[in-house]
C-alpha cells in the first residue's frame, strides 16, 4: 500500500474517531439532560411522569419492590401518598398512605378511588420482570371542600363568613373567582390575573391547566364558581424557570465539552502527525549538516520504534518515507566516501603521473644538455643513441597524454567508433602471441584457448585491440614472475562471445577490486609495480561499454583474478570444437 492510501485511511479513521467522540459527547449530554429533566419532573410534579419514567424509579430485588428515595421525597413534599399494587389489587408497597386508603382494591373500590374528590389520583401500569404492577399516586384535593365553603359563604352574605372563607383559602394556597351567566367577572380573591370576561375557550383551557381547578354552575343564582389550588411546593413559574436554567446550564456544559474535545483532539492529532514530520525535518537538517545517522531519542533508541523494534502506530504510516530517508542517508554517505576516495586517488595519481613525467623529462633534459654542450665532440653513433632515447621518452610521455585524453573522450561519449567486421578469434590469438613475445611478459606463462574455430565480430579494430592489450598488460604487470595467464574465447548466448583473462596470481583485496576501474586508482596487489598511469583498466572498461559489451571481475586474495568480457550484439558465430 502506497503512502497516499495510508494517509487517506489514517485521516478517515481519525476523523471518524473524532466524529464518534463528538457523537458520544452529544449523546451523553442528552442522557444527562434527560435524567435531569426526569429528576426535575419528579421534584416538581410526579404526576407528569410517564409509565416508562416510573419504571426507571422502581427498585425490584425479586422479593420486594419499592421506589427510589427521590420519589419518596417528592411524595412527601407534595403531602401526597403512593402505593404499588400487584395484578390482584393487593398493596405490595405503600408510602405515607392515609388511614382511609384501602390495602387491597376490588374493582368497585378502584373506581371509587379514581373518581374520588378527596384526592387527586394518578396511576401507571408498569412492566416489572415477568409481571405487571400498578403504581398509584395521590395528593390532597381540597377543591370540593373549598367549593362548598365558597357557595355557603355567598349564600349567607355575611362579612364574617367571607373573612373565614378567605382565611381558609389562604391556608390552602387557593383562589376563587365568580362569573355571571355571560362570563363576566363579578368577584375574585387571590387571583389577580382572572379574566374580566370568560370565554368558552378559556373555560376549556382552564380545565386542561396544570393547576387543580374546579368549576360549578349554580342554576338558582345563575353564577359560575371557580376554585383553584396549587401544589404546596410549586410557586408560580417554578417549573418553567427551572427548565430554562437547566437548559442554559446544559448548553454551557455541552459547549465546554465540545471545546475541550476539539482542543484535546487537535493536540492529540498534532502530536500523532506532527511528531513523525518533526522527526523527518530533524533528519533532513542532520543530512544538510553532513550527519548521515538517523536522529535518536534521549535513551539512544530510534524515535519511531518501540523497545521491541516495531514501528510505532503514528510512525508506521510514514514507514516508506523513513525507509527512503534511510536509503538517502546511506547513498549520501557512500557518495561522500566515494568522493573522498576519488580525491585521494586523484592526488595519488597526480603524484604518480608527475613522477612518471619527471623521469622521462629528466632523461630528455640530460641528453639535451649533453648535446648542447660544446666541451665534447660526439660521434654520429652516440648522437643517434641520444636521439633514440629522447624519442622513446617523448613517446612514453605522449602515450600518457593520449591515455588521459582518451579516457575523458570516452567519458563524454566523444570518441567516434569505426566498426568493421573482423575474425575475433584470430585477432585475439595474434594479440596474445604479441604479448608472449613482449619483453614485459618474458617471465610469465601465457596460454590461449578457444571453444570456437572462427567467430566474426563487428568492432573497432584499434580500440578492440586496446581492450585486450590493456587487460593482458594489467594481468602481467600486477602478478609475480611465473604466473600463468590464460586467455579463453568462447561463444555466448545468441551470437555473442566471451573473452576471459585468468591468472593464478595473488589476487586483489576488496578495496582494489571496488576501485579497479577508477581513472586515478593504482591497485593494492600484493606484488605491485608502482609504474603506470592508472588508466589502463578504466580505458578498457569504457571501450567495452562503447562496444555495447560488459566487463566483470572476480578476484580473491590468494586465488587469482578473472576478467570476463562479454560482447553480444551484431555477432555472427561459427561452429567450432573444443
């Protein structure tokens, strides 16, 4: 999976998690709000609750059933009473039950209780485990008594009766209003908001009002009497004000929770995503300063990995980038080391080249000084000898300069190749014979073998010859006397051929093998001749590549060296035998 897909998956996962956290916070807030509203309803008016609300307030341990303490407190505050009945009408729980309330209900007694004018009765049928129970809640209902007192006082018309009536209404926190047949207000007490004109819709609304209101029309006097009472603990506006305050508090709390969630999620996200990015930036800064080691933590461990060596979750997404940075660090470190090696070998090469140039220059300068001197008279043969020496030294210097020019032309692909078809096997055999007869190989054994009798190849004859000579010269120069140098020619692939130059000399160390084809490198053989330009193998490799071939070297200290040349394009092989 590439980095883009990993980032998409991670961001979607993190965003989904953040949304889930917000959703959970919202649901928790709603649940808390619902519980507070339920508790508020229990405290203000138990009769507002639904059967499901009541079910949550029941405690059933299997043997007995009761209600929560807050329900009992609400019943007590409202001067009411509460009973729980089983399916047969038996009271299985009672709280503050008056003496006139039965402990078992028959259908008739139940109807009498429901229609009772002495109590305001509310009941709920609740499912409890494998049975149903009836919760019965009652509060005092003084309206009937107050209505009778009001009608009696109005009938008597005495001031004492009216005063006694008002004291009674005051104790009961009640009010009354008297309207005529047309709904016009005639008299009110403790009810300043009484409508001066009572419409039919208002009569219906008063019957549905949360207050306990009783109305009665007297046929004889043609007047309508209204009596209203309120819960003992419910002053006007208490429920609405409490609900508004509760909503404000809950909204404030929810807002604070949302802000805290955003801050926490943002901080967590910044740490989770920012820490790997900061680590990468720090790593790049180290690379810019030439420090190629990955930054580590305080305890010396890699920042992105655990003690067990596994990637941390926040870093695992960027694993590909860290791997790329690791490879980049290794490459830069290798390039820096290679650059140092190149500088070192260049200095060594310049030193050696200066020495190689000074030696023939010294000879040329010496012979020129002798010839220039008038103190001596040289014979013709001696002058010829001096001239031949000067020419040989000049040829040597010219060869060095040509080698240097050739390697740079090859590097810049500025060397024209004049390819013609040659007999490759015969050409290599002749070059080998020439090397056998060369004085530099007089102390070496050179053999030639081939598995094909003839093989045509399209090459540049001059530069192909240069390749074989350079490889053979390198094998002879860097091996001791008596070393066997074997040249093998064989067919290869479809129309190609291989040339192998093997020796059983001392071999090369790894440093020499790695730098064998560097332009300025002079090898680390056990038996090394310090003469030479250090360009022979570099030129050989560049010429092989110019012929679209391949060159490979295998060597180990104490086991000799094998150089393999492979040419595989535009070949016309012929059948041959071992």
